[in-house]
């Protein structure tokens, strides 16, 4: 390589060869908080010198465990009424570039139902049954310093076209779309936020961008990028953390 | 002696100077809730015995990109031992012996005062040879009560102490006026001149824990101060410029100490 040689000879102009910015990297174990659970994940955080009083922040999280619980988390049986019974079985969740592809199956049945009854026990005979394939495409958006996964495309494909009663088919599609919407809502309520180890909690990271990513073979990862403004009080907080952990001598 | 604040001779010089006392302005330095404070405990061997002393380091925000740092040295144990540490023969030849006998040291506000006796003894002797075994009988003995005051200045990261004045007071009534005048001059010469020579070679350079030293504090002020009632202390004031590198330095320390799981 010519660069080290040139550098050794003092020939490299800083403007031509961007100096390798100093950085430090470490890993952190954290959890994603769903409404009913906490899903562990690990992230690699890199802090880099990004100016006199600014530290760049780059975190890459491995969310495979979150990905593994999503099928069960998003399988729903919410739509049981006198009139209808729909179940969503989410089957596959894959990362694709900066998107998330989810697919599953919906089984739907419509029943005879008198008046305004809602209790499934009061329903009459089944009048229409259909299976549908659900495909969702989602992308992460940055809001309030966290990533949220928002579904932006919903595709429903009935197993068999039916010409018997277009109204019934339309009703099933609407109910299936509502079910997909409920799953999307659950997915959107899991924030993916930057998380520091306790020693660094005092640092105030401001995110500028982030998203999900394919970390190989469709496995789900996420990246978060931003900066930390270096303030005297942040340095004091780090000194106090070092003292708390016994690296620096105690208070009198 | 990586963490020793003073060498033994430096320590003696320090105490000598503190006796000397200098008016130095010392502001109260209240602990701030948003600051960092640590106590360093050290000891230094003086005349073969370990003498403990402590320092309190305060680090507090002082503006958008700056931290203030103060190191307060508690020298009260040394102060109590000042008579034993500082009493010494200053100059001795066949025909004379000059010594300082320190009685006590104390601080009052920013001033530190060292009190004692300058002792002169003159012997019948025809030579200025320093060997004392030719010495004849004591011809004259004269003591002066002395009180020295000292001042401190900061250069680099070190506190330099300097005696600034010496008040003398005739203790006995033996001797004629010429002798007394000569003695007064001799006391000033030996205590101030030679004392300051020693002091200038022994600045106080506090060793900070490496995690703090790595922040590259620069000291620009300091002095002596009163701790409690009459207790002798000294302090250094400085500042630390904070930057991205400062933060990265501390994160690296955390990785080195296994507080964070580092990644190559």
C-alpha cells in the first residue's frame, strides 16, 4: 500500500487523505419493550471524534430475537363476532434491505347473524369461507429519538376467486384488512431506541437517522446514527460513573 | 513514589515555607451537586517515617467547553509535626553555629505563619574551617524569635512556595548593637535566602490519578489556605478544556477497566 509509505514520508496532505477519525467501539445488551414482554438484543456502539465538541454515535443492533417472536406476537384472533370469525397466523418475517417483509395466512368465515347480535354463540350457519394470504411491507421511521416500524403496504390475496357473491368477498376483504391493521398497530408500538450502558446514560445522544437492515440471510437488524454534544457536565457525569465503579477514588 | 506529592526534602521545604506564610487569596470552594469530588490519600516518608496527607480534587463545569479543577491539600498532619520536620542547623563552622528551632506553624485565612527561634552560637576559634573539633568554648549565644511568611505561585502544574518576609525579635539582651544588627542580617540571609533556594528546587506537583491526569488539566493559580481553625492547607486551581477527545478518552478508560465490553 502506498498510503503508509507516503504517510511515513510525510507526503500525505490531510485534505487529500481523510485522516482516520478516532473512534471507540463497545457492545451493549439491552431489551426491546413490547406491551407484554421484553425482548433481549445486543448492539455495537461506535463513538467517533466528530468535531471539537461533538462525538458521532453509531449503533448497530442485532434484532434476531425480536424477529423470532414477531410471528407469535402478530398472530391474532381478534375478530370473533356473531357475523364473522377471522384468524391471522403470521408465518414469516424477513428483513430486505431497509424494509421488513411479513407474510401470513388469514382464515375467514362469515355466518348468518340476526339483527345486531355480537355474541359468536348466537351465530347461524356459515355462509362464506375464504383463505387469504397476507403480505405486509414495513419500514422504520425515526420519531421522538426512537425507531418505529410502520407498515406501508398491505396486500391480501384470496385463495380462490369467487363470483358467487361479490358483496361477501368484499366484506371478508375489509375485515381481513382491519385484522392486518391491528397487527400493524401492534408492530408499530415497539420503539427501538438507543440504549447506553449505565455508565454512559448521562450522555444525550441525538439521533439523526436510522432504520432496519438485513444483517444477513434476511435476519433483522437496526442501525441508529446521531451525535452527542460534549458538555462539561457530561464529562463530570462520566467521572462520577468511574468513581461509582471504583476506578477513581471515593468522595471524602 | 509515583503518587507522592513531595519528596522528603521538598516536604521540609514546603512546611518551612508554610511557616513563612503568605497572604493568598482563597475563595471558598463549595461542593457542587453537579461536580465531581474525590479524596486522594497519600503518605510521604520524611526522616524515615511515613506522614499521611490527603488531597481533595473538585471538578466542576465552568462554561460551555471548560471544567474547573481544584486540588486542595490538607497539610495539617505535617503542620503538627513541623517542629520535628523543620528544626535544623542552617550553617555551621568552627567558630559559629546557626540553627532554626521551629515552634509551631499556623494558618490564618490565606496567610501561613511559621514561628520559631533563630539560634546563633559563637565559639572561640581561629579558623573558618567547618570542622568543629578545633572549636573552643562558647563565647556568645544569641536567639532571635522569628516569624516567617510565605507566598505561593503556580508554574506549569506545580505550586512554588516562597518565603516573602521574616520578622525578627530580640529574645536576649546579651551582645552589643553591632552584633545584634549582624545577627538580624544573618537570620534574614539564612532563613530567607537559603530557605528559598531550597523551596525553588522543590515545587509541589500533585500527582493525579491517571484517569484525571489524562484530561490534561492546566493550573494557573494557587496558594495556601486555612483549614478548620489555623490548619495549614494549600491548593491549586486550573481548568480542563473538554472536547470530543476528552469524552472518548474516558470511554476508553471504561473499556480498559472492563466497565464496557470493548470491540476491536
